[in-house]
């Protein structure tokens, strides 16, 4: 024991020791600070008085005018006290009693997790719980409130006979969690009651029951378990719907679609996720869900399983130095509202989910080796196997008719029914050389080989042949020798597609520096010499991973501008442009790119449509490409703007444009995004697309804020989505409320109201909370 005091008095007759004046005592990790402390050696009691501060070995601080405790700090009695725990939670009471070093009872107590106001200590905290008795059990790690009254901003809002919460040191404790409420148009008002079961330090379970005013009771169970090298979870949910007709589909004019069952009565799901470290280099994991229909988890917002496009997968990855390995088995699901006719089994032509493939497997391997002939060489390998039970075809006008459409209604075969596969191996060497006059020269050599297998069904063969006929009928080729070939009677099921590239890049950066700014202009030129793309006019080769293609300033200087392995660029091409970077003394900055691409020799791969017409209207299908440009400005005051676009090489007409802005001034933060894409009929878009999204947030002070956002579709001339809300947030309390309206093209307008109240150490209450992590 360490004792410090101005005066120390020994009373041998009464067997008392008294320390007076600036007393400090430290004993077995506990500490007392007071004006006077008396130790009764007969009873083993310690009585401290005068601005007493007691700190136990856990860091809990007790403030009072007088404290009566045992010498080992196990038992005691305190009048008019305040308690501050190490986790910044606070108790106050008229009196308190501690027994057996475990149980502390506060009489007429108050509890909060809000720090006292420094300027106004007597001001009520944002929230507090007043109770006739508060019983803090240090062994069971619980805090029980009896005859409790909940106050918010000093006003009583609820009375509870009793309730129990984990004590501030506990992160996981079995018991009922804070309920949640919400509202959705199709589901009605809802009330969720969760029960958390902490079975051990390594596994737990969460049981949630939700009652929806229109649909009935939803049961939801989640199990989690953690190991030294990973963790997994299993989740099961289900409901017997009372009103399936609430999900009825509607056409573009708002009329209900007849003879289409909107939803089943019994719906449910089971899902599991996991990830384990086999060793420091290798990781194995999975994320799999099975559900009664394709939209259950999204409709009922089953957390972690409610994405609109979901990838079920099992994977093995490895990473070591500059080597990377990734092996995956995948099945894609689309949680959509386009449902088939459940009564007749008829297919809804707009549905995407039935056309999604199995990927068995997808393999990627990359290895990079430095200092090879003064440069760097990179090896890449990709293997993909795909199986699809229903072909994914469409015509340019949006209809989904069987083969035999008229000229002008060109097919897009996004997915072949049957089995397809591809193995790709490639190697690229490049070296950067800086010359004495400031040129940066980068030579490049690249070789690649693709082995392709295709086994289409009879329906897909007919679709491919119909597409070939339509393309030839549209006069894509005036030379019969250059006509597009479909699938012949003797179907060729395997292809080998080699490609070799020799490239050279020149950069010549120029620096202009002034007193208040610096500017770097960097003219760039590239040339890539290649043979023609093998089988460039054969439509039987599927395109699964290179369907999304955008030519803009970001892809101007790419060696191969296709987005995936299923297409390869052939022919000789040059890319010319200039890059700019500006920096100003006041903190402003600017960047820009402008350029054009030129097809010099051989066949132009972007003018050779594949099964999805990926090169159509890309801006690269002509010998001189469209111009592409990007310019952006940033400021130290929070303002930023960027504009990018693609413009016709002859008329400079805008083909594609995007404008983004961000602005922060004082308490206001805003952002806007406008996108324009000219129609691309052969690519599946028969109308121009224009959309504007605006969002903003205003902070009234450090705690209160309001926010809003909206998305307007100029083609449909309507606001497709808008939301508005407000939020209060501080160190102990958060409240937010949001109103959201969504206007889909095939359903009636939906309205959702969400709110969330979070009390630190007590829990969340509202329409969105992660109960397992509380």
C-alpha cells in the first residue's frame, strides 16, 4: 500500500489510523483521493470524506462526499455519488451499496452514456434512464433497471417496469435486443423483435421474428461460428404470405398485367458464407444462397443476401510475392420482380434470372517477373467454363421473338444455351527507356493464344444463324467474301485463336513553371502492329465477359480496349493524344486528356459485330475514331468538377457525355452527376439515355443535418427515385429518418419510410440495424 497525506494520526486505543489533508492511497490496483480517510483496524472499514474520488482496478471512478468501504474494496456504502466507468458510461444515485465485490445497487439512480456538458454541468444529458433501483451485477455482467423512466432531452418518453442490459464492459450477452419497426408499400408496417444467444466466445445465434401488417410473420435465424483461421455463418428465413397480390406487376401505363402470378404464398431462403485461411498464402471461402423464388431475400431485406445481382460462389485464392491465383465456381442470380407465370409455367421474356449461367470454373493466374532484358514480363492465364440452360437473346427493338425477325430487327445473343469454354494464356514484355532529350520510349511485345470450345443447343444455332442473316441483310458487308458466317451444318465446336502484338509508346512531357503555378503537357503516341483477329467474322464464338465496352479518355491508350478475354483486338492501330496536369499555388489543380485512335491496317475488330454487337456505335468502328476528352478541376475549398465525353470525328456531335460536380461551402455539401448516351440500336438501346442525379446535405450544426437526393430520367420524363431525410448524431445518440419513393417501369410506385435511433450501450431501434454486432 502507498499512502500520501499531510497528517497521519494513530489512535491505538480505538485502533484507528486517520490520514488528513490531500490524502492519496493506492492499494492492490485501487486508488482513493480524499480530504480525510479513516481506517478502522477492528472492523476493516475505510471511511473517506471530502471530495472523494475512488478508482478501482477496472478503471471505474466513483465521486462522492463520503464513502464507507471495506479494506479490500469488496463491500461498501456511498451517499450522493456519481460513477464514471472506463467505457465512458455514467451512474448517479442518492446512495449506493456494494456487496461481495460483485453486486452494486443504486437507489433512485440515473444511467446514461452521454458525457456531461462542460459548460453547463447541471444540464440534462441527451438521454438518460431514471430508475428506483439500478442493480449492477459484476459477475453476471448485467445492469437491471427497476421501475425505470426513459428521458430524451430532459422529457420523459417511456416507462418500463423493468429491463436488463449488458454492463458497459460486455460486447456479447444473451437476451432480447432493441426491437425494430419499418414500413414498405407491399409489406405494410412491420415490427421486429430480435433475441441474441451468446452460446460461447466462438459461436452465437440470432433469432428474429418480424410481423408485417400485410404479409404476416417472418422467421429469421442466423448462426455464426469463428475459428482461429476463419469463420462461417448459416442463415434461414421464411414466411407464409397473407397477401401475395400486393406484388402484382404493372405495365408502363400503370395497368396490372393479367395472368401473371405475382408471388407465391410460402417463401423462404437458406444461405451460408465462410472464409478460412489455409495458410498465410492460401484462402478458401464460399457464399451460397438457395431460396424459394428469385426475389425473396431482396423483398424482405435479408441482410447480406439482398443484392439485386447476386453471385453464389466457392473460391480458392493464393497470393505470394508477385504471383496471384484465383479459382472460382459461380452461379449468378438476379433478384428481380419480373416473375414467370407460376400457374402455367410460361416464361416472362423480360426476366433475366432464368438466363444466368453456371461458371464451372473460372481460373485466373498472374505472375510478374522483373529484370528480363531490362524490362518487366507478365504472364496471365484465364480459364472459363460456362453452362446455360436457357439462351439469352433479344432483338434491337426490345422484343424477344423467336428466330426469323425482319431485316432491321437484329439479334443480340448475350448467352448461348449449352456449354462453352475458353483457355487463354498470354505474356507481355515491356521496358521503359528515358532518352537524353526527355523522350520516354516504351517498347512492348505481347503474345496470346485462346483455345475455345462451343457446344450450342439447336435453339441457339437457330438464333446465331438468324443473326448472321440479319447482319448480312443490313448490308454490313457489300462483298460476299466478307459476309458473316453463322453455324454450318457441320458445327465447328473448337477454335484456336492466336494473336501477337508489337507495340511502341512515345511520351514527351513538358514542364512549364511560373511564380504561382506549374503545368505539365505530355504528348503521347502509340502504335500496335498485329495480324487480323482470327475468326473475326464468325458469330459462333461466344462473348460472355467482353459485352460491356466503353471507349473514352480512360481507355484511349489501352493496348487491347475490349473489357474481357472473349474478344481480342486485331489489326494495326495508333493512338494519339495529350495529357495535362496543372498545379496552382492556391491549392487548385487541373487534369485533362484529349485524343483520337486510328485504325491503320488489317480488319477493324470494332467494325466486326459479334453475338452482342459490342463494337457497334463504340466510336472505334471507323478508321478515324471519335474524339475523346476528359477535364477536371479541384479546389482546396471543396469544389470539384469533371467532364468527359466522346464526340463524332467529323461533326463533333456528342455521342457520350458525363458531368460530375462536387461542392462544399460552409455547412452545405452537394454533388451532381449527369450522364448522356446516344442511342445504340444494334447494341440493344433504341433510345437516347439521359439521367441526372442530385444529392445534398446541410449541417445545421455539429449534430443536426438534413439530406436529400433525386434521380430524373429525361427519356421517360419522370423522377424515378427520390429521398429526403434528417439526422442527429453525437457521441452517445444517433437519430435518423428517411422517406424514399421509387417509381419502377413495371410496378406501381413504392414508398418506404426508414428511421433509426441508436443509444450507445443500449442498442438500436428502428428499421435498419445490425443486431448481431451490437
